[in-house]
C-alpha cells in the first residue's frame, strides 16, 4: 500500500507544476529516501535545477549533512544556498561547515558565490582553517583587489606563510593611502624584489611616508630607493608615488650631470585632476607653445 502511494505521488511530482507540494508528500511515503540518502539528495538537486527554491529543500539538505557531514563533497548553487540558509537559521553543524571549507579549498575555478560563503563563515568564526582556505583561493586565482586586502592582512598578522602572500598583501592595498606595512613584509621586499615598477614606487613612497615609525627600515631602503629614482629620472617618469620619492631624495643642486638634462621632464610636469565625469578633454595653453594643445581625459 505504501509503495503504491509512493508511486502515485511520484507520478504527480513528475507531471504537476506544484512539484514542491508533491515532493513534501513523498518525504513521508517513499521509504527509499530513508534507506538511501543519496537518492533523496539527487531528487532534491533535480528539483532545485528545475527552479524549486524553498526552505523545505534547504532543511532536508542540512538535515542530511548534519547526520552525515561527509556527504558535503560538492560546491554548487544548491549546496551554497542550503549552507547559507542553515547558518542563518542555526541549523547546520560545525562539522558540515568545516566540510564545506575543505571542499571549497579544492575548487578548480573561482566561484564568487562559494567565496562569499567562505567570507560569511570567516566573519562568523574568525578561524585559522577558513582564513587559510580563503588565502589559498585568492593566491591560486590571483585575486588582489583591495576588497580582499583584509584577508591578506589577517594572514600576515597570524604569521601564515604562503608563496605570494606578501605580494598579494601589497598589491591589494588601497594605493590612495599609505597605511603602514608590517616590518616583516618590508624586510622581505628589501631582499627579494618581485614587484613591478609601479608597485615598487608605491612601496618606496610608503616607506618614506612612514619612516618616523620605522627609521631603521627606512635607512636600509635608501640605496634601493635612490637607484630606483635615478632610473625613473632617466625615463622622465612622474606619478603621485614618484613625487613622494623625488621630494624626499631629489636635490637639484647635487644632481649628477648625466641626470641634469632629464630633470626638465620631471620638474615642469603638471598633473590635472578632474572629478567632473562630463568633462572629456582639456585645452592646454602656454606662452612657449605655438598653439593650444588638446588632451583627452
């Protein structure tokens, strides 16, 4: 009798549009769900992929994982949605959350939804395992946007050692400010130059701006900064960071003769900042110029 009822309800489930109702009925009459949780798991996945989105299926997934945490072996939209619901309603165990973190660490492609789930877990727990996984993923997929800097910073503060971690720390910094860089990272870059010129300019400018806090490191950096400055003078380059370097070390009266002719390209350069998004170009005029020069923004 039970088997025939289950077959009848399953037939309705496959035919009717209100699939959630018939699935809910099936939970009470289909013994296969009790005997084989993987069967239940796959039926829920099929419903989810067909557009069924309900706390009922999230409850069943979390309940299933809570009883058998090792079933949490896949990172997909269903699992992410279920774990998120379970955390929000305090209906997912610590073992399941840790299995999610372990599984996320093996991702072959960067999944922003899975990563945001890891962020939620770390925000709630602030544990080493989740931080390790977050940093591994950021480094693996070369994610250095400033929104991720907090994780590089926490990892550095925790003494975590990963290849590329210090580079990620610096690359993800807000380059509009000169927040102090930990001494361990400064010493690392002073002995191992793995940065491009733009990043080096920021690093050196940061060292200068924070020299009062760490004068010893500043003095250790001076030879490298001066060599870098001379190269940039020859190239005639100017930027906000290079300006900090020039103001600290460039003294026109003591400039080497081979650099003197290049200073014109630096001293007389001007920077125009326009915050009006409607402006598309500017016209530059000067008495030494024969005609006006138009510069596109």
